[in-house]
C-alpha cells in the first residue's frame, strides 16, 4: 500500500470518527429534548420539503442525468426519480411520523419489590443508528425521521447515484432540526461515497449502536459479515403461500394472484406456491390460468408438471430463490405437514401464509412455521409496517433478536431499568 | 497444516454440525410441546439431582482433584466446588424456574385493521441457544433450565475443569426431559474441550440462533469479535455510585459500603465512587473510615486525596477498571452534571446509582445516564435478576439490543406476528 492510499484511509477514518462523535453528542442532547420538539422538527422539515420542491426536483434531475449518462437501468432510474407527487408523499410521511405517539419515556412495566424498591422498565432511544441504503432518495427522509422520532441520532449512507437528491433532502431535515432548536448533527449524511466509509461505520462500535442495511442481498450480506456493530437486517423475502386441501377455491385463487403479482418486486411477494396433493388436480390448473393470463412464468416440480404442462421444470435452486419478478415456483406437497416441512427448509423466515377453511390445520401452520409473520387466509403482500398499522417502517427484520418483522419507531428504541429506593442495601 | 490436523478439524466441524442439527430438531419439537411438559421436565430433573447427590459429589470430587493437581487457584477451586447445600440450591433453582409463568404463546399485543385483518404479536422461543461458560458447574443446570423453560434447545459449552460435574448434571437434566417425553437433544453439552469447537459454534449461523457468553472479559471479547451468530453479552460491570451534595449522610455511608463490599466480586459491585465537591470535605473521611475498616483499598484523584490522605493516587486506568475486588476508585466531581459526564465517559452501561434527597437531581441522573440499570438511593449490588423479581437469570446484558439488564426466561424468547384473515387481498 502506498502512502497516498494510507493517508486517504486515515482521512476517512478520522472523518467518520468525527461524524460519529458529533452524532453521539447529538444523541445525548436528543435524550433530554422533549417529544414535542422532535415532532416540531419533523413538521418543519415536511413544510420545508414542500417549499423546496423546485430545488429537490433540480437536484434529482442532476442525479438522473448522471445516472442516465452512466447507463443505469430503467428500474434503477425509476427508483431514483422524484416527481411532485413523490415529494408530496415524502412530506406527508414526515407529518404522519410526527403525529405518532412519542415512544420515549413510556413505562413498559413497573413493579414494587418486598423491600420497597420500585422498579420500572422505561423505553429509551437506542442512541446512534447507522443506515446504509441504495438508490431511493425518500429513504433519507423516512429513515432520518423514524430515527429522530425515536430520539436517536442517524448517520445515513445513501447510494452514490442519489447524492445530490439526498443532500437536498438533508438540508430540509436540518432546517426542521434548527427550527425546533435540536442539534443539526442529529441527522447526518456520510459526506463521501468512498466505500471505505462503510467499512469504518461497521467497526465504530463505541460510536454507533446499531446498523440497519436497507438494500439488496449483496449489501446486506456484506454488512452482516463485516459488522462489529449489531445489525438489524432484512435478508431475503422468500415467502410461501400454501393452498391446503380444505381451502376455499375462490379465496385461494384471488389470494395467490395478489400474493405473487400485485407488486412482484416487494419483499412480501410470494415466491413459492405450495399446493396440497388433495386439491392439486382440481385447483392448480385454474390458478395457473389466472397467473399465466397476467404474464407470470411458472416453474414446477414433477408432480405439479404432471397436472399442468404449462409449468417449466423447476431446479433445486428455484426453492431458494427470491425472484422479485413475475416468476413463481410451484410444488405439490402432502398436506400441512408437507408444507411446514418445505417451508422449514426453504423459507427465509419473513412471511408465510396458509389458505384453508380447516381451523386446526391453520393453527398448526401458524404455530409451527417459524417466520417473523405467519398468515391465514390472506395475502403475503400485507407484510408491511403501514398495512400493520405501525406507520412508516425502515424495513422488515428477518432476524429473531431485538425486533422481528416490520421495523417502525418502537423497534428503534430500547429500554432501561429505573430503580427507586429509600436507602435499601442488599442483605 | 498436516493432514492429521485437517482431519481433526473436519471431525470437530462435523461433530458440531450434528449437534446443531439435533438441537434444531429438538427445538422444533419443543415449539409444539406444552408448557406443562417443560415444567414437568424441570421438576423431574430437580428430583433426580437430589437423588443423585452422591454421584454429583463424586464426579465433582474428581474434577476438584484434577484441578488441584493442575495447581488451580483457591478462588477457582471454590467456584468449581459442589457440596450438599450447593446441589440442593441447584435443584431448588430448577423447581423455581418450573414454577414461573410459561412465557411461550403469550399474546403481547393484538389489534384489528380496518380491512378486518386480525394481527397478534405472540411470544415464541428463539430456537437454539449456545451458552459458553467457565468453571461454575451450576451454570449447566441454570442455563439449561432457563433455555428449556422458554422453549429453546440449548448447546452448552462448559469449562474443561468442570467436565465431569457438568456431565453428571446433564444426565439429571436428560432424565427430566425423558420423564416428560421431551427430546433429550433439547439440552446438550459439547462433548469435546477442543477450542476449535467454540470457533465452530460461533460460525453456526444456520443452526444456532443466539450465543450467550458467560465468563470473564477474555471469553466475552473473543465471542463478540469472532461470532457470526448474534451475541447477547455481558461485558464489564464498571458501576458507579454518585453521592450528591443533597445526599442523606447516613444513607450514603450505608449504601456505599454495601455497594462496594457486600460481595466485591459480582458484576453489580460499585467500582468507582463519585462524590460531589459540595460535601466531599464533610462526608468523604467518614466514608473512608467505613471502607478502610472493612479492608478496602482506596485510590483517589487529586481533589479526593487533598481531603483524605489515606487514598492512594489513582491512575487514568483506574477509571476504566473492573476490580472485582476490595478496591475502590474515588473522584470528586462538580455536582450531578460532573457525575453524569464522568459516567458517560467511563461507565460500562451496566448499573449506576445516585444518592440524593434532591428529587430533581435524581430525575436528571436517572434520565441522562445511559445504562441498563439506573438507581436512586440504593445499592448497585441489587443489579440482579433475582433481586428484580425476575427469578433466575443467565447474566446481565450490557448491550442495548434485544435484552438489556438481567436476562431471565422472558429475555430468552422472541415473538412473531400472527395475521388472521378471511380472504383479504391487498389493494
């Protein structure tokens, strides 16, 4: 390694350390600020976003122009693009988060010991949260706002293609913070796109309390493998819908089409359809009709293909693939036990559903499938913080610790025990 | 690396993988077993421990004899030793855990969406928990029992010096499992003392859901640095007691002696005494009298030493040291702000206390000190799951995610969302 490179790495390490120290100081100030001040900041930021719509569109236009020059794909350009409606939705999102109940200071439990000690478990902010994300600029507003609402300082590391849009949004957030008298370092953007900055974030155990990666599998896996800071990660959404022998055929057909095709690119989209052997012959062809009519490609196991020749042959890899596209793997299984077994081996523990009118089969599925969200007679596309009534979310956690499922404001807090005595000493 | 070494490593990897797969299968069975079966297993294990007291004493005697031959220290021999009272306490502990409310299946929250979807957040076991600990054989019973109560399978890795004692205790636990018709693989001991087995555990992300290290700093740091499996760790207990200017002198003296000297070796023992400048001259000498009379060594900053010459000079390192011994660092600070500042820079975020009759100072301290447990007018030695009324604990978590403070049965669970519909599809 030459000395210029070493110097550059030292510079980035120093830069990130300063950013972390400022975030930590801001987190300390936020901990003693009122919930009202945090909501005021969010509402002022929302207003500023509305006022700055032309500036946001201009910054985003520059990002889009450069992305186009660099030959980015249409899907990526769509994720990157802001328009007046998206900007309005972003501002409305901040107002909605401002309106949520303040989680900080909530007494989660309280009890008194025989010796008179009063013990309370009280919700508190986590501290400093690092968020690493890709192209969507609205994440800057959503993630920054959710962290602030929960009393945390945020260090945001967005994608290089959205850098101008992200800074324009950040300016609005900082305007909100200043309006409410809160430290501007409560929400910061990493000012360099050097990948070494991400490596630094993942090692800043004394300064960052939690890392949330929000992006594709490559990003999440890198973060999970490298991070020394605890990670709240959304890995894959390999979601299953199991159509049981006792399913209502009409419900099953409507739910399967919705679960796969409403928006095939979201993490709650069903990727594998499991059909009970008992109804495969009678029900599968109709479901294939529905799906094929809407342009879905189907890949089946031997039993499914024997029933409907329109299915291509599925490979072993299909059972472990998150297509995020209009492709569905189909397998015939032996009843609810067969479905639970397949899901146990192939699910990513995100969301799995059973369609049945048999209450006992439903309860068995709901109890035995070990996923963040288990569903009965509904579409896996409902796996979403907004649809759960939790307001905005920062992602869906597929891990089992701290938070599972949609990660909203409450999931961005921790708690502490407050013990009040009157001179008690321990015998 | 020669081929014999490679072969040995492959053997250990294979052995650990088999152990993990058996634990995972057992965890699946436990998830559908009743809480009553789990309690029955614990009670039967307690009875068996009482019946097998002579066998446990004999196995422990062999461990002690070998430890003695290897020249282990007196403190270590004491931690390793079982006697009839300790064995009875271990059995009573299992009965107590059996008597706790069953956490599994508890509905933590439940709500209905406008579209009719019913959503419930339900407590479920985490799955497979790996516990890595050192010499105390009673951890085998406590940790295995807490995991089982919460519906988890446990993979236990005890210290080499306790290997015969641990296997004798494990036999009693397995007797309990068999009595209740539960899989014996629900609690397993790693059958080799090869250190490579620990390395394997820390990489078994698909088979172990959480690792709990329970031991000294070297062990915990190794686990935190190497583990790819999420870790619930207790790092240091650098606990502070701050005597405010408005402290009741009698309470302050009694609490400080208790907080330091009741049992200096536990993690909740106070390691640093902070004294408000306003009362240092009047109160510190009396506190030093109390502590010195009970054999405590004192190390002070310049201001403290100017008030009481019995204090040795503290070095910078003293503020960051967990003595676990009859040694106390003493610093004079400028009021509650000075105390909060010192604690922010030196606390291990375990337990910190303020002694004061000034309610505003107390509330400020309780709000601003960012530790798992914050206390007012009582002894840091109360930082203990049993003293909190949570029953047995597996340790005190100093991390902020998942669980903070005492880790009891409830903290060894997670939750899932159960969504019940009637054919709803997402618009």
